[in-house]
């Protein structure tokens, strides 16, 4: 039985918010799990996206018929000003009978404006999270998650996170193996964990103000498994351990040990997602032992490496070096 998915689009919609999830559903259909996508817009007809590519022959919400899932796409303008009434009206019609309602990026603003996210956890693109929380204080905004499910509502972060969301929907409907097969066809991860940060440590680390610390952090990011103890880093930078600790605190607002651990945790996560065993990930990330890896995962991610690998890898674990 086919699953009908309505994509609510509108002028200046972000193309990848629509095309990314659509391609996931297309691949699932090729693998024997059919979806019927329906493009809906407030006025019907052709809709021009923000990239200048038109989405053709959309229909109005009243003609869409029953849908199993509603996906509201995003656009920057939704965070800049409240959604227009005709867009809200179309969303309300589609949401009324949909068992599952999802949003990509700033599409969450449409759901929030309708009050559908009141008292619920939700996310959006990191750049718009503060605006969403300020405009809709009854929504529990989590700015750093890739996607969040709360009841029948699923919200996702910016743009490419819509692919992760769509893979999660396929998994809900047809199981993890179907989602893995679709992900392999698309040459993407099975899906990045919904609670995984939108950023790596490298992306959230502010630029070092000194060449000394900039060079040192770059060397850690390039080879997390090397010796990056405080004495070793201080010797490499030709400064005292006390001075290096002060630099990390003043420029990065953390300690050398905490920052190195986060870099190594990022590397371990990637190794596990690539199919490496827990032991291999511990060794090649620089965390060293299985127990150290488990403690880091529990402290920062609230899960175990084994559960993380079991849920999100698509290949058999290997002990080979990365």
C-alpha cells in the first residue's frame, strides 16, 4: 500500500528542503516501499523556489485529499516575518487529518504559528533557533539537534537535515533495513542520529586569536590520535602548561583536556558511523580504551558506543585503520 506524503511549498521555498526528502522517498519506492508525493501550495500552479527553479503543477490543499504525512518545507523569510495567512490556512487543512506532521528547517515556524508545537520539543536551523524560541515561547526549542520527534510531530534542522528526517520516516514505516538500502543508494549515512549536534567541534570552535593556539588546534584536528596531553602540547608550542591552559580558557572558553576529548569524540563518532568496531574507534580516535570511549559517549551523548554503532551504521564493523 502506497504512503501519501504532502509537501507544502510556497514562493521562495528552499529547493533542497523539498528535493532532498523527495529523493529519499523515490529511492525507497524503487526498493519496493512506494510513496506517493503530492506537491501542495497555497494557490496551486507553479511555485518559484529561492534558487530560481520552479516546482510545477502544485495543487491547492483542498484538492490534495487524505495524506499520511505532511512535510512543511522552509525558507529564510519564514524566520524574518510571520507566515502569511494563506500559507497557514493550507497547512491547517493538510495537518488536520495527517497522522504524521514534519517540518524541514524554518518550516517549523509554520507549525509553531498554528500552535501545533506548543508544549513540544522542536528544532530548526541553528541560525533561526533563537528567533523561533523568542517568537513562540511555548515551544521547547532545541537548537543543536538534527531532528526531533515529539508525538506525531517531527521537526528537523537546516536543509540537508531534511534527508536525515526522510530516512527516519522511511525507517518508521518500513524498518531500518529499508532506510539503510535507501541511504546506500544515495551514498549517505543510514542517517545521522537525530540528537547528533548540527556542528562538529571544528565548526563550533571560534578562530584562535593567536597563531600559537591556531597552529596547535589545527594539529589536533588533523591527527586526534596523536599525543595531545597537556605537557606534550605545551612542549610543542614552547610554552608552559600553565600558559597554555590560560590560552585555551581565554580564547576557547574551555580547558585543553576537554577540547581534545571533544575532538576525539567527534572522530570516534565518525569511525563508528563508517562501520569500525568500538575498539577500533577508541584506538584510532585517540580515546585509547573501550572504557574511556564509553565514558565519553555517556558524558556527552547520553548513549553507549555499541548502541550508537548498532543503530546508525550500514556496514559490518571492522578493526582496520581509517
